[in-house]
């Protein structure tokens, strides 16, 4: 049972407040039940105010007796609300799931690691992946990678993410949509070609415009001016762009480029003049070098004594071969015959007529080997094209005329507009080019005159449509001549090498015999010599060679001197070594032979 309440206060004139009711006994059910799921009951009421002074306080009521055994209390305790039922399959709940509670301090679970990784993937930019073959931790022991991740190397990884970030698909789609919204007024094929060419300029359109107005050939090089000259808008294209009333920002690249440069007065003439100025120096130098080379080659061929000597040798050989025919007694021949000499073969089918002439001339003049060196300018000039040279010179003259017309327009002579920058740049250049082109024209006339002179010197008619055909014939002949000369030199070098090898072999053989003395005579060689001598004298087979078997006697040799010099030498040497007269083996051989005959009988 609960403890008894405290005794009432004995103060006079004061009434103590009534105590709160005791709790219900266990098992008693209260008639007031709180509905499930509602808020908890309100707090108890505040205590009563104190009684007025002089009032006698009433004693507190006694506590209620405990309930009898088995009695159930009517007060029902408030139970926690049951959990909500699970959602049916396929149904997505709209309720916000609260985040999981933080892990206890000092431990990190797998869920926390996965959550941090997911957050890092969302926070980091999408970058390009580096595809490599990763080494695991167990495979790097004792390698360079063991301490690679422990270094204090500082790298700017934020910049790395920005440099290798993957472009967002939405941004690409916006750019593509913006491109699709661009307005194209020019023909698509021409617009595509011009846009490709403009991409190589890598220069803002405003800068191109300013450089053209200022005639600045330092900013615009010849390659860039060629692109600009090919991208000049026509009058029809200019009219189309001027008539366009829409937004200029929506125009395509080529149309915007046209809008910038079409404002320049006399655009095409200005661009062509600046292009002519940038290429005139190189073109003029090339023309000057070509005509100078042509004149030098003509003079070189005209003064070549070696070439004349070759022609004389061929003429002598040809007249000798053509003796008695209408082709004989010739005073000269056409130079194209030089190209057919390599096909005129001798009886051996290897040696040509040019081969013979070259070898014969070399016997008296060894400098004939240097014919190609003496006529080196002819070979270079033969590769020129007089048509191209003449066309380049005429093009420069016509281009200078166009420049002079633009200068007159810029000076206000042929038009009302005056362009001081153009006039200041092009007027001095025009005067300088007049003088240079006059010198180039004079040089071309002198070169062609020299070519005509050398053509007629060798008895060939001059052809105005092909003035350097003689130089080309001589150049082809020099190729044949060089190949023949190299072949002869190679054959002579091979023959000399073979001769040196033969001589060295003979010297080696003699030296070897000198170092190695002759071997002494062997006993077997001495016996052979004796047997040969017996056979010569007795005309019978030696018992040593016959194996003591009777055989028919051999035929006598046709010559009494059957022994070789070596056998004779060995036999005589054996006689000297014996110190006396040799034993007569003839009698011994006869005795053995008689004994053998008796045994046979």
C-alpha cells in the first residue's frame, strides 16, 4: 500500500490545500478512457489558493482503500500507436523518409560509407575516365607504386575537373538548337565552302575588316588573302543580305562575315591589289631566276668543247659505217640521233656505238667523263616551261594594270571617294613594279634570243612554240651518257678487282710454299720406287704387289722411261742413304720365281 499522507498543518487560521487524488489501485479500470492515437491528457489543475486567515483547515481525506484481489481498474493506459501497414506492390509513397540516424561516434558503418560515396558522386563534376589496368594492393609490394600514394605531391585537381569535364547533354542540345535557329541566306554549297575556308583564318571578322581598310599586309598574309579573295560576296549576295529584315544575330557565320566586309568600298579590287602586292616579290624573283638559268644554259651549250668532240666522234664513226651508201659522207646529223645510239649494238649484243665512241675519245681526252658536269645548267634548264614563265610575266603585267586602276579610284580621279590609306600604300609600290617588270621583260627577250642562237648553232630549226627542245634533247642524252659511263667504270673496277685477287692468290701460294719445306721421303714411297724399277727391268709382277699368287705377266710398257720423276727422285735418294751400291734384287726375284714355278709343277 502507498505511504500515508503527511499530517495536517497545526497552524492556526490556515486551511491546507487538498492533496491530489491517489492513483487508482492496480487492475482498476477507469470509466474515462483516452481514445487511441489522440494527444496525451492535459496536465493536472493548479493547486487551490490558500484559505482566508482565521479559517480552520479541514483534515485531508483518507486515501482510498486498496481494491480487493481480482478487481480490475477501469482506467486504461494509453498504448503507443501501431505502425502503419506496408504499401501495396507498385505503390510509391509520397511521404518523405527521414534520414537515418547518425552512427555512433568512433565507428563508421558500410551504410555511412555508401552514403558518402553517393554524395561525392553527385557533388563532383562528370569527367572523362582514364582507362587503365589497375594494380591491386597485393601486387605492388617492392615496386615503385608502393609509396606512390603516400607522397605529398600537390596537384590542382579542381582545374583538372574543369579541363576534362564532360559536356552536359542539355548544353549541347541548346547549342545545337541555337545553330539550327541560324538563318542561312546564301547557297548552301557555297556557304559550306566559305565556312570551311574561314575556319582556317582564325581571325575575328572585325579584325579582317580593319586590316583590309588599312591595307595592312603584315596582318593579312598571302595565304589568308587568297581565302578572302575567294570569299568576296557577289552583288546578288550583297543585295540579299541588305534586304534581310530579321535579327542580325540569327544569321549564319558566312552571312555575318559578309555583313562585316561588304561595307568596305571596292572590296574585290582592294583584296586583289593587296594579294598582288604580297605575292609580287616572290613571283618576280622566280621569273628572273628562270630566264637567267635559260640564258646561262644556252651559253654553256654554245661553248662546250667536250660536247662538240662527242659529236665529231659520232660523225666519223657514222661516215665510216655508211661508206658506199647515200648516207655516207655526211657533214652533220640531227641531234635526235644521239638518243638512238644506245640501241645500235655490236656483234656481242652488249656494246653500243656510243660505248665505242666514249672509250675511244677517253684514250686521248680523259675529261670526257666530266661532260655532264660541264653541261649541268642545260639539265636544269630542260625542266623549265617557257609557257609557264611567259604566262607568269604576263599575269604580273595585267595585275599591275588593275592595281593602277584601283590607285586612280582611291585618288579620286575615277570616282568621287578618296581612300588615302590605299593610295599611300599602293602608289609607291606601283612605281617600283613598273621598273622591275621592264627589267624582267628585257631579260626574257635576251634569254629567248640566246636559245635561238644555240639552236641554230647546232643546225636545228628554231621553234617558237617549243624553243628549248634542243636543250631537252641534250639533257636526255646526258642521262644516257652518265649511265653508260657508270657501267663502264663498274666493269673496269670489277676487272681490276679480279686481277688483284688473282695476283694476291699467286703471291699467297708462293709464300706458302716458301714457308713450308718439302716433306721427307717415306719408306713406302721408297719401296714403290724399287718395285717400279724391278717391273721395268724384269717385266714381271712384283711378289709384294701380287700377294705371292701366280698371275700372268704384265705387258711391257711402251716406253722404257715408265717411272715418274718423283719415283726416280725417291729411288736415287734411297741409294744415297744406303751408303753403298744397292742390292741386286733381280736375282732374288728370279730365285723366288723359280721356286714358285717348281712348287706349281
